[in-house]
C-alpha cells in the first residue's frame, strides 16, 4: 500500500472529486482511508455526559483507497510514486519518490 497516515492525498473520483486532505487513518484490511475534511456525513447523537446537548454532528466517513492519489505540491495535483532504495550511513532504506519530479515524499 503506497498511502500512509499523514500523507496529503487528492480525491480522484466520487462526490468529493478535486478535494485534497491529510490522511487520518488507513484500514488495510478493508482498503479504506479516512481523509480530513472529505466525505463528511451527518450523525444524530443523543445527549451524553461528554456532550450534554447532543444534536447533529458532522464526521468524516472512510472512502475507498482506489479513489485517491498522492498529492504533489510541486505539480499542484495527483502524482504516481515509485520506490527507490537509498544508502543512508551504510543502511539501506526504502523511500517513496514522485515519478514525474523525482522528489522524495
């Protein structure tokens, strides 16, 4: 899986097409991710001790992994990535690299 928590992603398909956001959570088993400010849903919540007023709250709902791509700030849009192995102080390390610009993600 090429997308990790904390990455900035671009939504390619669906109602939220064209939006960008930071990845909050990745569910590897189901192949779904939670993106900040994307796919907002309303939820009715009854009063609790934490939230004594209750009411309607807005939360992010997960979207499918295939509907997003990693966002490149230099390109200003989605990008594809490749994995390169670099030598760092005698240790080999895998790094994700933007395919078009060659910058490290």
